[in-house]
C-alpha cells in the first residue's frame, strides 16, 4: 500500500479510537418531525427546517412549476447564461424582504461567505471574528489573506480594544467584523446593535451570517437585522436558504455598490454553475409563505417556551436562547452520547455535539425545534429526557463514570 494511504488509514483508525469518527445515517422520505432513519421511524429534533417548509405543498408546487418551465439544470454560471428570470425575481424579493437595497444569490451559504470575505478584504486588512463563528466565516477570512483577530464570544469590549489597536497602527487597513447572528451550537443572538455601533465608530464593515435567523427572527421572519431594526450601509447580510427557507442556497444583501462588487469579484459566485432555477421558484414560494403563514413563527416561539419550562428541572442547564436552537449542556462527552442513545432507544433523535465542534467540557444535546412540531411532540421529548436523565444519573452514582457532570452546572468559560 502506498505510504500516503497507510498514513490516512492510521489517521482514520485514530479517529475511531477517540470516538470521533463520524457516521452518516440513511434517511428515507421527506424531511419532517417524523423521520425514517435506517428503516426505523424517529421523532426528530435535529433539522434546521425551522418553519417546516422543506416539505410544504406550496413549495412543492412551485418547484414543479419551475421544473416544467426551466428544466432541471442552469447549464452555466450566472455570468455566462445561467442567470434566469426566476433568480432575478428572487433576488428582488429577498432584498425587499430583509429591507436591503440589493441582493445576490449564491449556491450555498458556505460559498457565500467564502466568496464575500475575500472580495472585500485582503493582505494588509483585518477581519475580526467572534470565537464561536461558523467554519465558513473562518475559512473565508483565512482565504482572504487578511489578518485574523478572534474576540471572545460576544465580548464587545474586547472587540473594541482590537479595533482601536488596528486603527492606531498608522496605515488604515480595511476592517471587517464577521459574526453569526444566531450561534449555531448555542442558539444565542449576537449583540448586533453594539457591533454595528463599533463598526461606525471605527470605520469597519459588519458581515452578519443569519443562517439560523432568516425566517425565524424579526417580523414575519425578515431576519436578525430586522429583529433589531438596524439600517446601515455598513451591514452586509448573509441569509441561507436551506434552513428556515426549506430549500437550498443563500444570498448576500446590502448596499447596491457592494453587491455589484460581489457580482464582479466573488469567485464562488463567478466560477460555479448557477443552481437549478426550480430551486429559486420554490424559494419565491417560501418567501411568500413566510409572510402569509406567520403563525409558523409564532407557533415555533410557543414551542420554545414550552420546551424550556419543561426542561427547567433537569440536572443540566439549557443555554439561554430564545431561538429554535436549544443546547442542553451536559459537559461530559460520554454522558452526551449515552443520553443520545437513550433517547434513540425511545424513538427520539437528538444529536449529541462534542468537541471539537464545541469547546472542551461543553458536550451537549443540540435540540432544534420546528414549527412543524406539535405540542404533543414537545411533551414527548420532555418526558423522554426526564426518563433518560434518571437512568444516566443512577448509572453515574454506581460507576462514578461522569466526573465532569458530577456537580452539574455550567462551567463554560469564555476563553480568548
Ligand atoms: C449552515 C450554516 C452556513 C452554511 O450554509 P449552507 O447553505 O448550508 O452552506 C453558514 N453559516 C452558518 C452559521 C450556518 O449555520
């Protein structure tokens, strides 16, 4: 066997040993609260389909109509011949919906960030990034060649120090602050008004990644910038379309000049085949459903409250979160896995998230809720979690297995 393959085989074996080897499970049928996984039905709390649109009849019908009108593929990049009328219409609808002058459609959120950051900043510039930002903001910043400054999670004072320092260096680099609007593993909301105020004070831009807020926060789900009522030429808003919008893709919205620049320079926009037009057709329907069925957002809010009060007396804390992402911090990796397995035996699927996806000693169950869930399904989860918690604690008392969780309580630190 070539040495290279040998090395990789050993690396895979090491992952297996550390219980970090990831496995996919095979899902059959449409997304929804009830998922058929490896041939068995589960009540699922693991999707980002926050409004229950991934299998909505209006989106089905619109996708079908788009398919009939445009066929399956876009056949070329948007700048050659792949920019269809339905995508043009979608960009206008999205800009209007989030209250920004102009929007540009990307194939995925990952590509949107990987294209946008390097189009705005480069060598000699500085990107400021929250410690808990999503991988694609980090990768986009690295790709840009700009300096990369990390500030502790949500620490506006520390960010201000870093901004002030970069201003005092004599030359005036371009400065870009990048942040998740809702942090994907914690569910908390970034202090966007404070971040924007700092950007104004220190002449920086603010890139807001609203993957988990678009469709969920703000009036009718217009997103986190609308939620805070912010307006500024300094904001670039990135919304993804595969989560609450139920389909796939992403967009970046902001000042018309900036968006024109992205169209000219974002390499992940220019050098890729445009996504299938029928997806844009389904997305136009999604934007409409968000406005005509805003009971979905309200129902989701009510489910969040129901879950939080139902879990309040568990021995582990839920992180503060008013969003669809609810993280139950159990600290110990094995305990998180045991709880996940216990739930699975009861027919409920909640993912355990461990380091390195989250900081050390903050292993958790990441519960994600959807407007497609019913009150009864939330109650089922609450009762199952109490059952598996009791079993885990009894086992713990016998074996002293979970050292980190012996004194339950949150010890999560904000390290720089
Ligand atoms: C999911 C996610 C992305 C990536 O979006 P895709 O469209 O799935 O590529 C970007 N940022 C955050 C915070 C996300 O959670």
